[in-house]
């Protein structure tokens, strides 16, 4: 991340935005078990420490509305879920003629209620920017979910001025990814809110990040939220169980900066 720019650490109010630090999934390896409560489901234990999580399984298969409702009931009031859009919409339909699929997805995910904090749209590496499709699709998605939208594109055309203009117009946050697939230059934000996805470097999904990189992430989150904008930071380097330790390090480092502030919830 070289370009410029808990105890529910991401949910304090004041002049700073929410710091929604978490992982892609809530699996807890035995090596980090001591950092979490002993009792409860994996999600309940995870949510006792982290303020947010990203659900990736929704990309591959639908979940019952009752499942989303059960997950929502398992976490504190300030906890937020980010849910990945199904690949049937993003990869197979390529954002076109997807109303029926969107209706099904919204009918499921909206059972998270106010704990639905974001819908994440990840596009395929060969997914070229199609302005007509984007302008048609994004408002259709927004009409169905009342939360932040974030888009992770992986083709260079999505980093053009035209693509930036469409994302800005529809209030869709451009994901800041590491490694930055398809991105030809420095990250160009299009909304005040931020969404950082850390996939692992040099081995994607496997590598643990070194302390100096995590310190840079901490500084970036502090800067991004200083003016009141929310920032998601999701560790996706889950394959070798590096995500939770990395996220804990960032969460703990940033949690101290809130110690003098009163606790209050913020809506996503």
C-alpha cells in the first residue's frame, strides 16, 4: 500500500469515522483461541472482538434468509457485515439482465437488517468496464439494499476517468486492494468512505503481512477516518490462517487511539 492518501473499535462516534476492521470469514484457528471468549459459536466469539466481517460464501452459493437472520442475532448491535455479491451476477451475468438474481440476493441478505453494512461487488479479471451496463446495474442494486456499496475491479479499464465518474456518480466506493490487480497507477478514491481488501503478498491468500506493512495500514486507516468517513479493512489472507492475527494486530494498535473517547454506535 505504497500510494498516498477491539472492543468494537470501529464503532465510536465523534469526528472520526468507523474503523470496520475484520476478516473474510469468522473461522478461528486454535493458535488464536486465547484472544477470544471461550463460549459461543465461532461467529459469537469473533464478534466479541472484531467490529465487522466479510461474508465470501455468498459469492458461491445462496444462504437462506433464516441463516442471515440467525447471524444478525448472534452479534452485538454495532457489528457490521459486508456481503459479497453472487458470482452469478458479477461473473456470469456480467451485471446485465440480473433483476431476478438481484431480487433473490436482496431477499436473503436484507434479513441482516441494520447490521448489513456493505455489499461488495468483485468483478472478474477479464471484466472490462461497460459504462452502459454499470449505469444500469448500480442503481438497481442500490434500490434493493440500503447500505454502502463497494466495487473491486480487476481490469485496467475500470480505473479510467470514465469509470471513476460512474462510480462517483452512484456513490460506489472503489476497493483499495493489495495486491492491486489491474490497477495501472496509484489508488484514486471516488467516495469519502474506504474499503481496503488485503489478499496477502507475495502469495495471495496465504502470506502473512510483516509488521511494517501493518503499521502502514494502521496509519492509513487513521488518516482515512480522521475526517469522519468510514473505513472497512478486511484481511482476506485466510488460506494459512494469517488473517486473524494480522487483523488483531491492526485492531489493537488502533483501539488505543479511541481510549479517551465515549462509546456510541454509528450507522453504516
